[in-house]
C-alpha cells in the first residue's frame, strides 16, 4: 500500500507524534482481533449481536488514516504494543467511531458514516455472532448495556487496554467525549473485578458462529425483488411511450384531488366514532369497539392536521413505527379513539384496522409534531386492553379499553410488594413509572395490571404504542402472569424484558422448564425460557435464563431469534452455562425440558447424561455444543 503525500489532519505538536498510513496499517494488521473486540464492546448492545459483529469489523477496517496523521502519545499498557503511535492512532479511531455509532439519528441532519449499517464486510445468507459465554459474562454484558457509550468505552479501556485513568481521559477527550468525568464516574458502577471477563470468548468478534438467515423469507424476498425489477422495466418502457397516453403521472390523479376514497380518508367529518356502549353487545372485543374519548374529539382543525400529517408527514415531523409497520396513509376513514390534551401536548389516536397511529403536537403551534405507528392486527381482548397515551418525565399514561374496571401498578421484580391502585379518569390512568425510557442498571421493573370482568392481565411498556402482555406457563397452555406462582416466576427475570424493547412485541411468556441440583451441594438452580412474540409474526426472541439459589436476578445464558423453540410450534428447549462453584471448580451445566430423555456435550467439553440434566466438570472458557434427544426420538439442539 502506497502512502499519499498529503497534509495531516492535525498538526504535529507536543501532544502527538506523526503516523503515516504504513505504520498504522502494520499496527492494525498485528492487533486486528483486539481492535475488533474493543469496537464490539464499545458499540451499543441494543443493535443485536450479528450487526455488532459486522459493525465492529467495519469500524476497525476504516481506522486507517488517509495520509500522515498525528497520534496522541498514550502508551498501551502491558499488551505487547507499548509506545506504538500507530496502534494508539487506530485505537483512537476505533473508539471515536464506535461512540459515534451509538449516537441517535437526528431529524434533518445527515447521519455520520458510523451510524449507518456497514456496507462491508458482508456475508450473504449467514448470520454471524460470537459464542455465548457463561453466566458471569452475560451478566457483565447486561451491566455494560446499561451504561452510556462514553462510560462503556472508559470501562473497556481500563479493563481491556489496561490504561490508567489519566490515559483514558486523553483517549476519550480525543474521541470527542464532552464530559469525561461523568463517563469515568459511571464506569465505576461496574466492578473492576470483572475486567478479566472482557477477554472471554463471549466478546470475541473474530471467533464466530455461523447460522443461515431465514431461508424461506430469503427465497420470498428474492422472488419479490425479481418481480419488482421486471415491473420497473415495464413501467420504464411505458413512461417512455410517445403521445398523450401514459405520461409522467400516468393514470394517477393530482395529490388527493378527484379521488373520493383518498379525500374521505382525510376528511375529519367522516372519522368513525363508535358508540360508548357498542362493546357491550359486540361479538368481539378489540380496538374496533373502542369509543372516541377526550375533550378535543370535536376539534375539526386538530383532527384535520392529524389526518394530513398521517398521509403526508413533513420534514419536521418525527415519525416512528414498530418493525415492518407500513407508514402510508389510511385507505379509508379511520376510527377515532382519542383526541385531547396530555402532559403539555395535543394528542390524537386513530385506528385503521391494521395499525394504531398516534399524532402529537405541542399545545402552542405545530412545530415538533410526532407521528407514531404500531401494528395491532388480530388483537384479542387481552391484547387490546390499553394504549400508551403519552410519556413525560420518565412516566407513562395509558388509555384503557372501555371494559377495563380497574388499574394498578406493581414492581414485577418484587412479587410480594402488592399492587398500588391507579386512578382511572375517562379511561385514562394516572402516570406510572415506565421502564422503557430508563437508563443505567436495572433493579426494578414497573408494570401495569388491568382488571375486567374476566380477571386481571399484566402489561409492560416496551417503548411502543401498545404495551406487551406478560404470561407464564408451558408454551401449549400459557396463563396470565397475575397469580403468586406466576409473579414469582417472572420476578428474577423482569429486567431481561429490556432485551426486547422496540421490537414490536405482542406477548412475552416465561416458562420455568427445569430445576437442577448444583454439583457442589449448594442448592438448586432454576432454568426459565422467555419467548417474545411480535405482532408481525416473525422476529421472535428467545432467551434461556439461569438463576442460582439465593440470586436476586437471573442471567440470560443463551439467545436466539426467529426460532420455534420454547413456543407452541416447538415446545422444547435445551441450554447450557459455564458455572463456577463456591470452591472455584468450573462446570458445564445444561438442562432441557421434561420431554428430554438424554443430553450430550461435545467439542471443548465431553459428557452425557440420561434425563434432561447434565453436569460436567470443565475449565473456564471451555466451548461446547449441546444435543439432546426427546422422548419421541427427535433430536433437540442447544439454544444459541
């Protein structure tokens, strides 16, 4: 590779040394796995393990300077590259771009390159992700996920790079962090005793597992892309036809003119307003029988703005939607569910049979309006009990269904704490603390408990318009998460709900599928599988979780997406974890559901057992593959 003779980005001075591209490239090639691990740990965990892997590689590969650049003189500590300015430079670029990748996209501003999905590297048809670690590693990842990006970077620079705080300050300052003191202080909330875990295989983005993507969906998308390409070619030929036939606009009418259906959909006078008593005689109970509520249901100007923004959102409107929810305007006049003032904003909620649309604007003016969508097709009575009306100051208000007779707030992580009553005024709850917007370490998880003539349901805010319903039990016969046993099942795993925020989740079920006596005689551990189902059908999320006796919280030891395991189509699960006894001995523990008649471990750990439980003595960091056999002879693979 030839070095270009161009001016450096920064003038060399007492704070830095000149680094040319060859020197930086040598450092990048030599320490590439470490730089990728650094990027993987600093990147926000919420984007998914597969995308984090590709982004980490992309950021490391883009760390080379374009010419000669000034590198800060920050020696690496005890890592075999002390005083190498080339390594200091590429490390700084990796930290800087990883922090940029975690910044939220701003409306009206061009995204930075690091905020966009990586174009390269790509592996078509495969999902790549690191191997799952033990309970300690997964607990550390959850703690790091609760830190802001700069604090996460500070912790990783301390633990992985072995930098003293003075050098960490210099790296973070060079990387553009404004409040370095706050980053260091927040990094202190994660124990330094866990630094050694940063070198574990859980965070090695260069030693990967490969799984295929959804083959059927990929085949459908390929066929759809071919059909779209053919249609585009035909349309292009037709547009080029001479004469007065199909011209630039073809058969389309001007914007909503001379189109009765489009005009009706945007006419506030034609909004569907259901009778307040329609639900009492309806054959079904869902959002279609909600009456129109709120003091502004007669404000024609507000309703007209809401409908117009739904059809044609302007550049200043903040638009959000749950995954795979269409943005387009309604096909006909939608149903009005609410129009009123909530926490300093005018809010309109509409329903078109497929989606809930929430329009909000400030009380003074319309600058800063927001439009949010969520899918609700096929909603049942239990799933149409409430909608998010507004969020403010860390709290959330709900609009409840007309058949709801009572509402309460409870801490899901403390089953014995009881329910605190929430006032209901015209179907609107008093504000309650929302876990959806909370940052930092999770110690509590507040949920909404609704009561109607059939009993109670527990719902949780996951950052969307429709709260997710919580259930417990076997996948074939789930029940409500309201009884004492159900609440005790959920309590240690409540904070794991943060893993499915913003995914369009419809329901989350917790299934305690096994109990296992620990090999050192210290008690019995519990295994729980949580499965999140979405409104769109795909995108399910499955976590196998493990809790030792006396532990306040459980730990996710295996994760998988878009798999039937732990669900009604395949009500079976098998997972394992590396566990260290109080005496310091490491074991591979594994558990399947009760239909599992044998379990076998291979790879870095060898062992087998009859029944659904396995305990094999091993060493820290060992890697193993799990396979089991069901009572009917079918095989079952380890989750993740």
